[in-house]
C-alpha cells in the first residue's frame, strides 16, 4: 500500500492549495470563501524524491448532528484514521484560534502521527502565528507558503523523519508511471471473416468512468452503492459535490476509476466564480474519462440540459450510457421507457442506439446491468478494423447509394481507413472533399453502426483529398 498523507485543518487555511502544490496539478478547487472542499479527495503527491497518496479534506468544524457540516467532519475523521501521517494546517497570519485548539485535541486523541504546518508564511509573514503554535504539542511547527512553494524543503525533511521512525521510509519511494499513449495498438482477436481485429492496448489500463448530470440526480449515491460504502457525501441538499472526486474500484477483477462530478447547470444560470470552477472541473472529468454515465431523473421528462450534456459527451468522443435513476418511483415503467428511448433517438441521432439503463442508486437495483453496459460500450469504443475490411464494406455502401453528382461530375470516394480509436475515427479519401454533402456522411456513419456493432458510439469521419499523380506533370 502506498504511504498516505492527510491534510486537515479548519476551513480556509489553504489545505487545497497545499494539495495542489504537492500533486503538481490544480486538482482541487480553490476559492476565497471558506468551506469549498466537502468530499475527501485523493491524488498522487510528490515532494523531491518522496512519493505518496495525498488526501485533501473538508475543513474541520463543530456542527449539529445530521447537518451537512457534521457529515463533512465524519469524512475528514475517516481520512485521518486511514492515513499514515496527518498534516494539520493552520493560518499562521491569523495565529492559533479556538477552533485550531479544539481540533488539535481531537486529532491528538486519534493517535495519528501529526506534523503541524503553518501556511501563508510568505517572507516574514506568520512568524507570530508560528510561535503561538508550539503549545499545541505537535512538535516544531513548519512554516510554509503553499501558494508560493516556500518552506517545502523543511516539510520534506520532517516527513522523512516521521516515516523513518515508523520504519516505512521505503514506502515513500517508487516510480510513478503517468504516461498514456492512445495510439498503442496490438492484435487481439480475429473478425468473423478471419481477418484481424485490433484493440487498443491502452484498454488494459484502468477504465475511467465519469458519473455526470444535473444537480441532485443521485450521482454520489450511485457511486456509494457501487463502492459498498459511504465514500462520498450525500444528502437532500442540491449541489453537495463540488470537486470531481476520483475513487478506485474493482469489478470482476477489472480495475476502474469512478469520477463523481458536480451537477452541471446551464452557463447562463451560473453567476458565482465557484460554480464556474465546479462546472469546469466536471467538464475536465468528461474530457479525461473513457465512458460517461449520464444520470437523469426517470420521474421527469427528459430535460434540455440532459440532452445538452449528452451532446457535449459525444462531441468529446467519449462513450456514453444513460442511467435513468429513481426508477423505483416510476409507475408506468413501459410508457416511460419508450418515451425516453424515443426522445434520445430523435434528439441524439448522431449516436443512435445509446444504452438506456434503468436503476435505483438508493436501493441498488439495476446498477450491475448499468456497469455491464459501460463495459460493453468501452470495448466497442476501442475496436480497430483492418483497412481491407473497411474498404470491402465501403464498396457495398457505394454500390447501394453512390455519392451525388456535383457540377455534372460524380464525387469519388477512393478508399477509407480507420486512423484512430477512442472514438472510432475513419479517413475518407475523396476527389472533392468540400463538396461531399453532410447527409452522405450521415449515411456512411449509419452504415458503420449497423454493420460493425457501433450503436451508441460517436463516430468521426474525416475527409481527405487523395494525391493526384498528374499534378506535377
């Protein structure tokens, strides 16, 4: 198991800024208002030669039982329990507050290994606050500036000292392989006609599934059901999730990464900078996902925003599964299913045949079938067809419906080849690419879906002009 470090403290002391600094990426949303972080978020941290799992947590607050703040505090307590080392962060400019003292006592009772980190110590700022921190009893406070990267050398040395005392220093070293090559292919199987079919070797890496949708569609509840634990904050309040939270999962010996995202509203309705960051984080999750599960409310007619999100996913070329949640509350199930199917096929004709799965994330019904649909579309999203097979198919399509005439001359499609997977992308070599009408491209894309089991997949057709052998004669 990798060495785990949790970052804790009261709200607005710069925990997420330190998390971003140590992970080397702007993973966590940062804003001036307190209490931005709610769920605990994990990332791969690195400091010089040290490598570890880093956990960002919600600000510790005293709260009433059953409130959102109390549920956030329980998530932070779980992070402290599971971590090998806890960094208690305080605002050195403000000094030690009664909240800092209260939660320092709570952390001390947990028995966790703790380093006291005074943030916002740019230049000589925060010196008085560092002096105030000694009575907390966590040893020498470490002054840092997460925003400017100051003091990280002292933090490194303190981490090494703690890990050495624990006898776990070796766990802080290792190589991190983040390289992903989408164009790495290898033979996998044979097609029905004996020809080789190719699958992307990157498919062997963990499958990334983003769970997306409008606010309060049950996304976090669904992920908790799949995980079998209350890993993510849930509740009746809309918009609880803010950051895109990645959680690992294994189903049938297959490694996955589930990504919970903030609810996405129309940009015209977004006024606050924080919500803009939340939506941008969700959009980034879509771009780096392999498959997206769009949660909709089965009790309501298909919303325009649902369709807008679905179009966004297909434009990004991701695989898409529609999850009609709250299905246990639907009375006339056959009528609702038919209506959803009709609206999807009419409004999303470019990906006709999208998987439509009905489920209840709260009660756990239908979630396994939904995952089977995600696995299926992911496999087909990775398929690569041989050029000879594609061109035999193209010949039959051209014979059945030849390209139209333009200025008295028929357009010629000389040949086609698949140039990329994820999503399936084909190049068509056309005599006059600019004149090939859109409806003919839709005809070819429909044929690909029907003949190669690509229903529900975004297909890209790129037109290229073939070389004229007589152009220089």
